[in-house]
C-alpha cells in the first residue's frame, strides 16, 4: 500500500552553556558579526548616509526681455576698429551713446508639449550697419527668470551669453542650442530660496565699469546657480549685401535638468535602512546556517535539551 505524509511538525533542540564558555563567546561573536559587518560594508562602499540627492526637473524659465549686445566693427579697409552697443537698460545706452545702434528685435517663447512650462525661445535681432562697416565679432547677453519647484522653491536670474566671431565680415549668425543650469553647491531640500533672484546688472548705475563684460561675468560666475548657453550648431554667414542689416537668430531650448539637493533626515534614514536590511538578511542567513552546523555537530561543548514538539 502506498504511503503518504499525513502530518508534520518542526522539532526544536536547545543547547545550553554557562556564560563564561566558548559557546557563549561564539554566540556573542555571531551577533556582532551579523549586525556590525553590514554597517562596515556599507560604509566602505558608498557610505551609509546619502547626503545629496539628484532630482530631474525642467525649470520654469521666462525670458525677461532684457538684452545687452556688443559688436566689434572695422571699416572697409579693415582698420580703425570700433564697436556698436545697445541694451534694454537705459543707463547703459546713455553711457554708450556715441556707439549706440538700435536694433530690431523679435522674440517668442513656445510651450511645445503644453505642460505649462516654456520649452524654447526664438530670438531674432537685426543690427543696422553702414556700408563701410564690417562686423567680425559680437556678444549678446540675454537674461531669464528661472524657478525650481520640485523640492524647494528656488528663484534665480540666469544669463545666457551668445557670441560669434570670424575673420570674414558677417552678414548673419544662426545658432541652435540649450540653456543648461550650473551649480556650485547643492540646494536645500525644502523651503524658499531667493538668494540669487537679484539682477546681474545694476540698471541704475551710470558707471561704465558696472556694464563691462568682464565685471558682469566675474560677478555672475560667483553665484551658486547660473545658466550657460551651449550650442553645437552655429553658422556664421559672410558676404553682407549693401544696405542689409547684420542678422542674429537664436533658437534656445530649455531641457530637463539634473538638480542637486541636500537630503533631509528621513530621506537619509530611508536610504540607510534599505541598504542595511538588504545586507543584514544575507549575513543573518549565513550566520544561522553556521550556528546550526557548529552546534548540531557539537564542535563546541554544550548541553543539548531533549527535542520537543512545537505545538
């Protein structure tokens, strides 16, 4: 007749020893090995506590319609270098009145995916140039208001620098690129931060040095949050027909950014707990198998209590 299991139950064995015995020392070592070694492994790899956290976010970027532009020019004989300048800041135009040349500007921001955030800026500038003038270099500064909302509410002013240069006299310059954020230090993970929302340019100043590009770049680069226009596709077109203006066309996209934040306590605790438990389970299993082997084979002297049923 065939046999089959009709009932089963586990069987327990208890092993006894005095406090001052090899068995007690062995068990103490097993407990320390089980709970301490995972901490040491985590510490020696990526660290138990994660202090910074990267969040992917598309900032809310708005063009402030504030512009500063310089253009280096030479006459038709390529001598007597000079420059043209213009800005939306009235004090700047007063300072550079002798070299002022008012351009025609068209700008438009577009929300391509209709998520409520601008995705691209289309900016066109036409600089009036005399027939005897030749533009060989220009620098264009565009100013933006940026906001981060994923964790903390951070508002700051960004400045994008668009520049072009060639030994050939320019007729037009076209560029397509992206506005990328840069950080010197992580941001706080909550609250409001308006530290860098002040304007890069002191628009009330009548001091020429306050509008010097080297001065503006130095002050701007010292900020924790900045932005940089990165373009891999630029075209300098030469051969400007008589009577035509110098054309600047910029397509600037606002991509998603990796923003670095300091982590909060509970986020650090959660990350540490997940790491610790994951390694602890492995060591707990290995140590349990080792203890079973040692005591079941009486490698350490103990007193075994008679097996009993677990009811």
